[in-house]
């Protein structure tokens, strides 16, 4: 049995992988969570008890000898693995590889200002974190194309695991009164997910329906917050926002809805598009026909509709889903066949077992074996930066996010 240490998790991907692997065993330790993240995690996950990087590295150093290999999600997870000098796989399932922290002033096409502005030393540090990984893995060709620009040995696993014990058609619908056809749209809202495009398309729709969306918005930069504020002010009449929902309750909302609306900008699928289909609902979601999924060596075009994110095309599909049961059922059947293949738990679990076995055979120990003096210097620099920059500059923001009492506990 290969023992895998997982540091960090994004959208519960690692938590779900560990349910279906057979030849490996994953122990997951995650970062303290706050705000919307409190609604999305599994209960059986261990958390770091400190916000301090030095304390997190100390924790990993105390337990690393119990493991054969590490998988790190998010740059924060990889940063800890790097400073603990262990062999780690980086796993990218989102935009972390599109705008990596070693890129100078990365921008997004729907924003004018940089997403972040790291100095040269910070960018150098994260470049080392990235290149020190023993393997880098991602999903779909959008992220893979970005990854292979920076790593010639980039790897790709397009199968994504879904907790089929949670997301299935046996879930009881939530008891909420509805008077007309109702869409559920639970993803985080913002221009990254195509909130602006959806707004335009809803104004072009001719059918009568409601859209229930989650009160959850992108807020990474002040510019993004301003964009969101303006979008909310122009909310279409079909849309109603509801508070955040706990992950365990999501299937009931999928089952309650008549159909689901996914993201409309990138043309690639996220978690909700798969979960909704597993719960028996057709999904309206922009799927770029040029973005293929590779399963068992075969390139597959995901069957979600529309194949264009022109608001007119989105509106056309929405109207057809509302007005035509035949159209809606065919869309669902095509999507269900695809998701059952992409999320096959036996094949996906086998893919991860094979990857862990391959990497652990190549690297006989979890210890990376860097020069001791190098690691001590890196950790000393990190400690100084944390003590004299991070703690001071982030104090007010962290107190606001965590509350004074919890912040003081996490900073001990």
C-alpha cells in the first residue's frame, strides 16, 4: 500500500480521489478554512492549526516519515511541501496554472489590472516551488496547454472523480415552492464564470422561468469586486440569490431544479456540470468544441450546449430546455453518457493508483534530499518574510476574515 500525504485540497478533489483508490492510501491535511469554504469541505479532513507557514512546515516535517510520496494542490500546498524538502506531485484543476505566481503581473482578459503583483524574489521562489515538483498533473487541454508551456514533462489525467454516494438521483429534492420552470446555478459568480454573458443571454430569452443562484462572488481584487457590484446592480428579473449551501445539501437542490445552468466563459467543465448530471439534471453550459477530453486514448467533445458563448446562442438553448421536454431529455442523456465515462470511479481510481505507484517507484523516499544548508536558508528567509511582512501587512485583513479571537488562536 502506497502511503500518500496530501497537502491542501481544491473543490474536494483529493478528498474524493481517496474514496476510490485501491492500491494507495491518502492522508489529507488542509489549510484552515473561512467564509464560503466552510460550506464545501468534508468533515473527515485534518486541518493545520496555524496560519503561519513556519508552523505548517513544522507539522509536515513531524509526519513526513510516515509517507512515500506527497500530492500538493494549490500553490500554498506546494509551498509547504517545497520548504519541508519532500517529493511532491502538483495537481492543477483550475486557473492556478493559467496565472501562476511566478508570472510577472498576470492579467485576465476580462479585467484591466493585474491579478497580483509579486516582486522578483517572490516570483523566483514560486518558480522554484514549481520546478522542484517531481511531477505536475492537470486536467483537460486548456490547463494542459498552459502547464506544458512551463514543464516539458507535463502530465494529464482527464478523468475526474465524483462522490457518487452523495451526488446521485436518489437524493430527496429540497422542499421549496416553485411556480414555474426553475434553473439552479450554484457556481461561484463573476466574470471568470461568465456571469456577464449569462446576464446578457437572460435578457434575450423568450420563455418564462426562474434562476436560483448562490450568493457567492469572486473577490480576489478590488477591480473584480467593482465589476461584481455593477453586475449585481443589473441583475436580470429571472435571477434570485440564496445563501450559501452546505456541500452535503447540494444534491437536494439539484434534484429540486428542473435544469442547471453552468459556467459560460472558458468553455471547459467544472464540478457542478458533472454533479448536476449525476443527479439527473440537464445542464446548460458553454462547451468549446475545440476543447477535447481524452478518455482511454480517445479525444471526445463534451456534449454540453451551447457550443458558443454568444448570448444569443445561450438564450436559444435555455429557451429550448424550458419549452421542449424532448430537447431537454436528449441533452441530459448525452451529458449523462459522457459524465458516466469521464467519472468512472474504477478507471479514475486506477489512473491515480498507477500514477502514485509510478512516482513512488522512481523516488524511493519522500525525502527530496536537498542540501541541508539550502533548506535552512530557504526556511529562514520564509520565516523573516512571514514575521516582518506577512503578519504585519495581513493582520487587519485576517482579523476581518477570521474574527479577532480565531485569528489570535491561528497565529500562535
